[in-house]
């Protein structure tokens, strides 16, 4: 089961996300990012964007996946309701993430927080017990 919580931070948004699987932990981190940007109850999910990321390590994979959501938000005027990660797997060249971002083009939505960047500050992606945790900071 995926979940997230906001942790104390002096200037930015710090998140600790959990999931039974690595894919769920990444989705929980995306949930926190998207909920920071706008009220998700007002977002429709009638537009779908394919997301495929390849990176050499898990930390870079996580940052790249979340940056992809920010990229579409900033360049295409999209807000997302969720990132549905179909798979995260390790291969000979590193890690692969494939999923779909569900959302809509902005039409009268109040953007609550402008996220400038996804940072590597205090980043963690690791197994914890039988699940996974992700810690990430969003620069605002």
C-alpha cells in the first residue's frame, strides 16, 4: 500500500513516501508532488502521457520520473491526477521505469505551489522491511 507524509524542512517540501513495491513508492512520491501543485480532487484524468525513463541508478530514475511530470506541467500546461507506474526493473544498463501520467490541460485550476525543481538533497531510495521508502525534496 502506498502512502506519503510531508517532513519538516526549512524552505522546501520534503517527502517520505512508502510502498509495498518500488513502483508503489515512486507513485507515492508522485502523489505528494502532484498534491503539492494543485488540489487533486479538481483534476480530471482524461489526458494520458506515456512516461518511460532509463537511468543508471534508482535516485536518478526517481528524480527523472518526477521531473518528467514537471516538464509537462511547465511546457504543456498540464496538471496530473496520478502517475500509474506499470513497472520498475533493473536491467544490464541500469533501471527502467514505465508508466502513464493521467491528468488534464489546465483550465481554471488554481496552482497552489510552483515547484521549481526536484532535488537530490537528502534523497533516499531503499528497501525497508518488506517494502520500499523514497525520500525526496521539492525546491519551491
